[in-house]
């Protein structure tokens, strides 16, 4: 069944009951609004925090553009826009990892932490894409590799070098770091769950199959905008200290 109505001479219109399409639309608007907020607030921060807030704006702006295309794809095709979603993630998730490095620079974070986090995020995403689209018969293997990369990121920020740097920085940096850690541990958990629901493997008999586009869209908005707001709050508090 199609998810759209065709209006002669105009564009396709999402049906009022198309909740997936609605979340794509709201996600696009929310990300764009967040981008405008972060970009327009840049001048109130000094150079030390301006880059962090700029990256927050870039994350939500990139997501807003992709959500616009995902909304159109869903309306026209009626299928989950897996390709566009992974293109979005391959750009925005490494940038979210960069945020950890940027806020921990005050405690002496080195570029090796930056590249380690970026590399792990890319492994997580590339293997996830291969398992979900290219080599679906072996999806569980690719999902396992992706999951290992995810848990290494979790370990790094909760117990590894990033955690130790946050402890050394203390104060607002430590508090913000902990909030970002919870975003990764809890907020990002929807993505491996969605992967398992959308592919076949040993886990299918346990959790079944289904579409999680609505959950993906809501989680994306919360994670990306939430990340940015944590950074904005940290930058604002640091300005007054």
C-alpha cells in the first residue's frame, strides 16, 4: 500500500496516518532548527569552545539534509531509506566521537584518542552497512564485528583513556562527559536493536523481525540534538567561570 496521495500538478503528500513519514518530517525540522541555534550562537563563545559548538551544528545540519531526502524517499518508495541513513551516520557519528576529543583537550587529550574514536565508529558503521545491505546471509557476523567496535567505544569513554582524561579535567567537563557517555550507552543502543530486527540471524527467534524507522528517527533527533545541547551547556558554563 502506498504511503502517499498524488495531487495533480503538485508534489506527493504523506497520508495523515503515515507516522513513519511524520517522524522523518519532524526529524528534519528539529535538526534544522537545532543547526540554526548552534550556528547563530557561535559568536558568544571564545575560540576554545567555538569549534565544539560548530561541530554540534554541523552534526544536526548534515542530519537535517539527509532527513529531507529520507522523507522524500519514504514518501515516493514506501521503503526504509537504509542507504541515506548510513550515509548520514557515516558522517555524523564520527563527528559525535570528535566531540569527546574536543571537550577533553583541556585535560590534555592527544590526537591518538581522536583517530581511535573515529576509526572505531567507521568500523562499526561500515560493517553494519555491509551486513544490512550487501551480505545479508552473513548479517550476524558483520553485526558482531559492528557490535564489538561499539562496545570498545563504550569502554573507551566509560573506563578507558577518555574517562581518565575526564576525571583529570573534573568540574563541568567531567559532568558533561558523563552525560555524553550515557547518550552513547543508552541512546545508541537502539541502533544495534534495529539492526537485529531488520536482518536474519540467531537473534531472530528471540526478538523477531520488524521495522524500527520511527524509533530510529526519534533516537537520532534525541542523540544528535542532545549531544549538541550538552556541548552548548558546557561551553556556556565555561564562559562564566
